[in-house]
């Protein structure tokens, strides 16, 4: 049924884009699953503004936030079919697509800060990974930061043992599944659009989300505790349907490339700031207790999760893992 729904949307989009092309206007449907006031939501709107300005109206960008068109699992299929032209999915989405190397970004504590993340993403390693998407009919344009993930629940989380037996919502990623099992938690794969209700009804006990998404989805309202474990990074890849991109007039593609570059600078400038604002807003709400682990408590989480690196090395690729350790200075022996 899902594929049928996407196929029907694709047929409808062909009719609409055909009419638009005939009128001399190129339509880019940009679908995403988070709120407009998140870092990704704001960056998508900024890209729309720049793209329309720089192509002098030849390109019209239609942004659809909050899973209005597709949920997490559906959106990549929709892009491959051409029902939408642009997405910015989280990097965890590419593992289930068959590009397992992207799951390296899901490893716990592999990055300590945004500088380390960007050194990998915007260097040779990041470029090489984007290139692996082309065989799937996808053109990778850029990486966008979002933020570091934290654990939330209805009970305090101050040590790895506190997560034992808890049902924690995760994205579809073998690395994240292994991470939860290592902590003794029960991984629950679920679309982001379903998280609030699942927390509210007790289908899941907690999340691992960045502050901006926890806040803008209002999920903090149904979680009494948030611990700033900063245990993993969540970033996005800005991608397009390769056939669509390659078929654009060369001058339009150059103008859109320029818009992508500037929207990427904007996205990566605001990510840290937006997450800090979200933490402050969650604290100010009085609905959720926000706890910052001591250095010793943070070290206990890192030590507990280190085995995930070893267990997932064969899946991700030992050489890729070594290359990232070299870039970040991560020492797997500690």
C-alpha cells in the first residue's frame, strides 16, 4: 500500500511538474519530517529563498515539513521514484538503504564536538560517503549539522544502569540497536512523527533526541527528565533525485549549487545555537528536569558504550573507522 501511495504521488507529481516545466518553471518538492523552526526546517526555508532568488524565479521550491508528505521510512523511496526531488534525511537513514558505512555517524561518543564532526563531514571522508549514494539514484549535495543526542525518560538517568529494561525509541540503525542492547535497554524503531504519542501513551519509555527536536516536537512535555549525555551525533545529508539533478539546465544547476553552499553554511552556524536555546526553553518550561552529568558520569557512559565500536566495526568497515579515529583523535583503547 505504501509503494502504491508513493507511486500515485509520483504520477501526480509528473503531471504537475510537466505543467510547471511547460510554463518555464522548475518545481523542487523538498520534504522533511521535523518542524519548521528546527535547524533543518530553517535551513530548508533559507535554501528555498536563495534558490528562488538566484534562479530569478525559474525554480520554485515547495517545502513540506512535519512529515506532511512522507514519514521517515517512506521519504527515501519517494525520492528514488521522483515523487519528491529533495530531502535532508538523517544519516542513519542510509544504512537500511544499503549504504552501511553511514552508520559510522551513529557510533556513541565518536565525536566530542561540532569541529570534529565537520572535519569528517566536509573532508575527503564525507565526500567519499556521499559518492556511494549515486548507485541508489541519489545525488548527495551537502551535510547539515543538527546536534548531539541526549536521553530522556520519566525517571532520572544518571548512569548506564538506569536505562536497563527501558523501551527507548531509536531510528532504524543496527548501530543504534546495538547501542541500546549494550545498555540493557530495549530498542524501539519508530518514525519521528509518532514519538510524541508513543511517549504519551507509554508505548516507549524514553528517547535519544537532540534538544531542538525534543523541544519543537513538544516531546519534552511527556518526559519528566532529560540528561545531557551528548552520547551521539545526529546530522543530515541534503540529497536530490540524481536523474532530476542531472537533467537540469547547467546554469540552473550552478545557481542551485551556490544556494546549497550558502544554505549549508547557515545550517551549520545555527545548529549549536538552536540546540542551546532549546535546552534553555525546556528548563524554563518547568515540565522537565534537565540534568548535566558530571565528568565521571559521562566517562561511565563512554566506557559502557565503547564495546559498540568493536561490535559494529565489521559492518561499518574497519578502514573507515580507523580513518575517522585518525581525524577526530578518538582512542578506542580508552
